[in-house]
C-alpha cells in the first residue's frame, strides 16, 4: 500500500491523504535496528508496534529514516514509525515524518522503555522530561519541546549499580516472556484509546494497569 501511494502521489506528497490534520496520528516506537537488539528491553517500542501491525493487519516497509506502516481506526488515519537512526538519534526521524505528514505534536505518541516503572506497567503522559532516556532526550532537543505525548512501558530496574546499560540492552527473562503477550495486548488497546478517546480518557483508563 505504501509503495502504491508513493507511485500515485509522488515521494514528496504525504502518504496519508487526510485533509483534517487532527484526524492524523503518528505513533513512534523507539528501538535500535539490528538483530543483536531484537527481543531486548530497550526495543519495546518496536515490539509494541510489531504487535499492533499483526492486530491491525498492516506491514512495515522501508522508508526515509525508518520503516513505516499505516492503518485506519474509527475514522482516524495512523502512521506508525520505527526509526532506523538508532535510539540516540530518534528525533530526526520523528521530526521528518511529523513535518512530511503535517501531523500535530499532540497527535504524536512516542513509545519507550522505562526503568522507573515495574515490568509491564504502562503509563501515558502528555509531557515531561526525558528521565535520562537518550531517545527521549534527542526527540526533546530536536523538537525543542517536552510537550509531546509519550507511552512509557515499564521494564523494571532489576540490575546492580553500573549495570543499567547491560540490563536495558539485555534480552527478556523467562518470566517476562510469559507475561509479555498480555502486556502487548494492553499496550495496543492503550494506543487505540489514545487515537479515538484522547489522552485524558486514556490516562484515566490505562495508567498504572
């Protein structure tokens, strides 16, 4: 579908042909490209979007600064992005696709791992600091604002002093693998709620669950 749209409208035209910008959404899953990063805690953003693509029956295709896929939900048009810039340069991809598709900042949701939340806890915020997360830090610096929605997926903090990087770049544990499917299901529900019901209603329903 994406390839067809590029041919039909041209590479410089928006992929989402929707005149009402408030009905357009950008969902960004943060992660690192490469097989060595697959199934790591730091790549939960990629994993959530992969799960959503299975549920909504869309595929990711290579595009500028990442892989993208689109789907519709209750009259809204959604572009999903997995940046290929590596975590620490995520802002470049986010800014490019926001501007290309003319998607408002408040309709841009960034999915990230969070060591400050217990494993599997999900939380939506409409603004906030980067919390020491390099991906969020680059997005904040690139967009020059902290006023953008982010979906924080708790990965816990089961690491000893000085082992944080090793932990977040490590693979999921056996017990975590058992629990992930249900948590991914809940995450996909949160995203759909954010798109249709808005941030406030979604926070009331999902935060801390």
